[in-house]
């Protein structure tokens, strides 16, 4: 499809991530722009895992990531009414900043989106912002107060 925008949405399955997904779906449907949404979950293996269990822990982390993405994809598809909007998932081991950087280059992403609660992990978002600005814009969707 010509001029289809590629949107990478990082999700940790939190309410903030879900809100970011909803905002992006609503926005692109309202302006009637075709887009391919890539839902990304980056996961890490805990540092305190014994080396003999590392493969099992990695497999479990990957399975949990894929299950969460499958559920998130299903929920996102329920929001979509526009036939020109596609949703795909990416489960990838690694730090969020490294994974996003690699995918942004490989997939030629037009926009990176993250949900944020306005409190914790501000440094991660700031680092990501610095890393991503050379590649493409970063949109941070802050959680609305209840």
C-alpha cells in the first residue's frame, strides 16, 4: 500500500501502553491515514538467574511476551474500523532502547509511540528520546488522570 505509515508502539501491557495504543488507533482512523502498527514487547532475562536455568527462563520470558502481545493485538483489532490499518506484533529479547533502535532502522519506522504514567522510568524515556530523534519522531502518551 502506497504511503502507509509504520508506527512502532512499545508495550509492557500496562494501562499506559493500552491508552497509547488506543490514542494512536483513534488518531489515524480519524485522519484516515493508512498505517501498519507494530506492537513491540522487549523483554530481558533477570540478572540473578543461574546459568543452568537461563534457557528455561528465556523461553518462559519469550512465551509470556508472545502471549501478552497476542492478547494486546486482539484487543487492538477490536478498536479498528478502518480496513487500511494493519496490526502486527514483535516480541524481542533485549533492552528497550536497543530493540527500538534496531527495529526503527530495519523497518523504516515513521513514528515511535510509548505510553507513560508521568512518574517512574523517566530516564529510560529520556534515553530513548535522545536515541530515536535521529531516526524518527517519538510520541509519548501520558496517562490521563481518572
